[in-house]
């Protein structure tokens, strides 16, 4: 079984190929440019390197948000097009779930954070359960950073662009209970989205490519101004 996974939900982008639940290849791009013109060439490069043809893909996976409004749309639109053209199934996964999976196995709680601007973050709280699976213990939310931190009274490891941006505030409010991920762990990876998507698919979950939509968690700036 071949899986093609895509993430374009933040300033970075990545694509990954998985075969029978094993990660075969992954291309990660951190150029802070528009994802749209480079996504298809990168997918083509990944397919060539992995020995995988698009017509052989059995499952398409993408992150559906929260994240950048434009970025999420690009990824979702791409997998919708692939799924409709090939007739193959598609699964959307949470950007925060995929980011948190970078730290699966952590002995302390895991808190991915994406910058939502205006002193807000997209976040949730997770832990590694007894079966070494990711368990969400605080639901995803779009929240003011201080308001969310006041709900935490235990040791937590933070990761993501939001955690990096508000590291000072986090350290000050949690008084020695905050830890931070390093390097690539702070970025969403398509391979992690692929792992989650395959699990959902094996559990009988799939999305309709016609009705699959991004999960923004808030109105866009244009929609707010219109209101």
C-alpha cells in the first residue's frame, strides 16, 4: 500500500511517501515562499526518488488545519484533485496532531503551538498513553496565550512556531515546568501526517474528496472585515 502525504499548513511545507506503513521518502522545504508553485514539482521529485507513481498511490493524506489559511487550502485542494482524478481514498488529519506526533513517547505532556497572531495561538494538549499512542487531553482551540497557560499546572514540553515565538511568556508563567523541543521537531512533517492518516484509514475513517474542507478554527481577516 502506497500513501502520499502532504503538509502545507504553515510557513514550511513537506511531502512524504509511505509503503505498508514505512516511511520511504520525505522532502521538507523551509524557504518561506508561496507553496503553490513548488508543491507539484516537489511531489514529482518525491515520486521519482521513491519509485512511486501517482496512479499507484492507494491513499492520499493531508493536514487540514489549523494553520495558514492559504497554506491549508493549497494542500487540501491538491489532495482533493488527486483523489477525484484517481478515485483513491483521502484522509485529512489535524495539523496539531501531526506536530505533536514528533514527540510521541515523551514522559511529560506535549503541547504543540502554532502562531495565530494577535497574541493568539492554535494549540491542544497531549500525552503518550500506555500503548505508546498519542492521546489528546485538551481539545484544539484558538486562544490567547496567557489564558491557555493558566490552565496548565504540570510539566509540559512545547513545540511549534507558536511555542518558539512565546517561549519567554511560557517560561515566565510556568515557572520551571516548561520544556521546549529542538530543531526539526518544531516543524510539521508530512511523514507524521501520513502515519496518522494511515491509522485513521485502517480504523475505517476516510473523507469524501468532494466535501473535504480546511479546518480554520476562526474567520479570515477578510471575513471579519466583511462582518
